[in-house]
C-alpha cells in the first residue's frame, strides 16, 4: 500500500513540476541514431548478448533489441551504447 | 561518457571471456566501475571485450566469483608498444644507427669541384686544399669555413685573382678567375699616338706611323707623338699608329709620419669555446670560464648541422677569444724619414705600371710639427706616355 502511495506521489510531482519522467521514475531513456546506434540510459544490467539480439534488464521488465552485427561500444553500470543494424526494439513486461 | 583516446596512451587489453555467464561477468565488471568497450560475440559462449590494462587486478577479483574463463588476447597501446620495442631493441638500435650514419655522411665532404681553372692551377688548388685538410671524406666541422678557405687560397696561390668558394650540400665548388687573362687584341682602327701627360721623351720605339717628336723633346699633355697619317702629301694613307714612347715624368708626394703610433696587436694568446646552438640558445659544450684577457677580440663561427639536404635547427658554434695588447711604436727622426720614403714610394708604385721605373728620388722639404714628420718628395719616373687617339675620318 505504502509503495503504491509513493508511486502516485512521484507521478503527481512529475506532472505538476514538469520534470523529465526518466529521472523521477527510473524509466529507460533510449536514444537512437537511425538504425546505426542505440543508446540506453537507466538499464539495470545485461541479460543476453549476441550478434543479433540484446536483452537488457530494466527496473520493470526487459528491453529486447533485435537486429544484426551488434557490438557494444561502451558499457557502464547504467548506460550502454550499442552499434550495429537495429531492426526492432521490444518492451517485455512481466 | 569517457573519452576514449587516452586509452591508447594508458594501454588496454583485449580479453576473451568463455563460459555461460559471460554477460553476467560484464555486468559485475561494470558495477565495479570498470570501463569496458567494444564487446563482441564470437561463437555461442565466447565474448571478446576491451578494458583498461590497469583494471586487470579488479578483473581477477571478479573472476573468482564467476564461472567464466578469461584469456588475455592482446595488449594494445603505448605501454605494450614500448615493451615490444624493447624486446626487439635490435630494430631500434638499427634505426638509430642508420639515422646516425646518414647524419654523419651528410656532414662530410663528398666532392670538390674546380671550375674555370687551367689544369696547372687546378692542381695547385687541390694540393693547397689537401694541405688545409679539405679532402673527400673529411667531416665538415673540422674543415675551415668557406670564407677562410677562400682567403687562404687567394693568399697562397699567386695565379689566382679571385676564387669563389661555395659549399652546396656536401660538395665544395670553386670558381676560379686566373690572373693572366689573354691579352686584349689591340685596336686596329686608325689612330694617332698622343702624350697622356707632360714629359721629356726618353726613349722612342715606333712600330707603325710617322713620329712627330724626338728624344729629349718636351711634350705637353695631348701633344701628337706619332701620326697615323703616312706617305706623301698627295698619297696619304691612314694607319693605326703603334709604338712605345717612354717619357720622363715628375711626381710630387707628401707624406706625414707620426713619431708615435698606437697599435692594437694580438699577442697570440687565444681560447676556444664550443657551443651547441639551438635557435637563440647556446649550450656550452667545451671551454668554460673567462680567460681573463685585458682586451680581447671575439670571433664567432657558426656551422649548421645537416641531415641529407636539410639544414637542422641545431648548429655548432665556436667562439674564439684572442688577447689584444696595445703597443706604442716610436721612431727617431731618421727612422721616420726612412719610413716616410718607403711609404711614399709604395704609394707611387700603386699608380705605376710594372714596366715603369723610378729613376730619381729627391727630398725637397722636411719639417717637423705636432710630433709628425712631414716630407715632400720629388720623383722622376720613366713611363709609357703614349695613348691612342682614334682618327675620325670625315667622308
């Protein structure tokens, strides 16, 4: 019950104060440059990585990126920059 | 994100992680603050990634908790490059030795070329150069500089009027002008011979033309000596008058000789200082300290180093300090007179030709004032007074 309350307060604050939602609510911020690069902030770790598929842990659920010839250009605890040919980005909610 | 270009200088490693939890290994590493980049999948269970080589101890700690096997594939960047260079130090030594060889060879004398000289003169020049140490295979720094070579050559070889010395790269070029030029072809245009100054004719030799004066005649300036018009009045012919007419001429000279003269003389003591010059800065290499001369003369020679055809910004500088002394020379009256006569004669000889001779020398007046001896000398000289005067023919 208390967690739900907290969530509601946060949502309210972001709405009323016009703060960016990714900051307040731990949502991923995804930047894509065409099909070449994808830059994800606020991820929670790498689950699977291969040439054609990358699976990232998020706070709620997972992010699945499909494409081909993937290379992780940089990886930091909360940021990742992926290079390759990106075809699809899925949000998987449990 | 971190700037990546510094990685090259700090050094980084390419790592191969093999095992099921390769992704987890990467997560663990990033959470510990390691910088990881260029992650690639090769095969189903293998990842390749790059990391800073200073983070390897941290990787080892993480490894213990992981079930992956890690292999370092390759070290890249400056620290590894240095190590490789050290391992193959032979190449480095070879490279340095090669550059050094070229450097030394670029600073040697590789050729001596003498232009416009007769074989005999060329031989004399080459012999003189040999004596001076200008030889093929010598290092340029131990050879005199261009100006000195030029001066020494023209001093020591009498047959040279002028010698141009030029150093082009590793070759010395000598351009020679010899004293004995082929005689000018004498003018054959119709001419008279006239006197160039007033004189008493002492000796006549007429080659061509009709003489108008006799020995012991007094002639004034511009007077006709030998006419170019020959033959009888009705059948005159114009020729180019030729001949040598020697006349007695007079000169007056005045000289003043101070009884006491101050001179600055080098007394032979000298010190050399050697520097390595880079731009405006001179690094002393040899010869420190002040020799402590009362008066000195300073001479600076700068020789640039060469590499192939380029001049390097580094040059060799030599400073020579020569000790000077002041000397007072004093004459007695007789000595001063003697010296004065010598000076006046030398001065007169400068104006005269080689074939002219001084037949008489007389001191007209001798006086002494303000510590100076004043001489007035009269000379009688026998010289060629004939000069050509073209006959202009009117049609």
